[in-house]
């Protein structure tokens, strides 16, 4: 695990220093806010949806390095994906960060997000790492409520 731990530190530092997609979006399809009171992390997420594809995503906020790095990596990971692909990525991410650290991490299909296996060493930080994903889920679920169409195939 020590390689993964080093990579984790490196990726967190990089994305905290230079967060990707760190900007508001003009006329977003959806906006959602996330707050993690345990740590004080706050973020606002902006999504542009084209049918059910996430064509653009950005965020703003303040919080600890892990919450910011996680939001940055999340936006990179879901941009261009469909809502259902993004939701399934969230399930895999959630499983990764909530698997006890003494069990092997299931990282297939997670790409760079796999480094968050390292957050399991710091249980208090799991909520920081998950905040952006929960906010994404709220954003896309709200979109469903508002923009429910006759397309029932998904
Ligand atoms: Zn935090």
C-alpha cells in the first residue's frame, strides 16, 4: 500500500494546488451545493447536461485539500459521461473509500480515482472525499425531477 499512499499524497497536493474545472458555468443545467459540517468543506457544483450526458462540469468552494482534490478529480472523471455512467462511478468510488483499509481495494475502472484508496487510512476524511460525489448525485437527481421526459428506457 505504500506506493498507493505516496501517489495519494502526490495527487491530493497537485489537485489541491491546481484544481481542475474550478469555475462557475454560465447558465448551467443544474447547480447543487454540498456541505460537510464535520470539516467545514463547502462546494457548489455546476453541470451542463445534453440529454443525459454531462457535457460540462465545474465547481467552486472552500475546504480542506482532500475535499478540493476530490472535487477536481470527480469533475475530470465525469465530464463527457452519461448520468448513469457517472452514478455507477460514484457507487464504485463509494465502495472504494468505505472498504476497510485491511481489505484489498477494488480499483478497476476507477482510473486516477483509485488513489482515494489512501483515504481509508484516515476515516475522518472519507466524508471530505465523498462530498463532491454526493453533491453530483443531488444535482443529477434534481435534474430528473425537473426534466423528466417520456424517455423511460434508462
Ligand atoms: Zn474536509
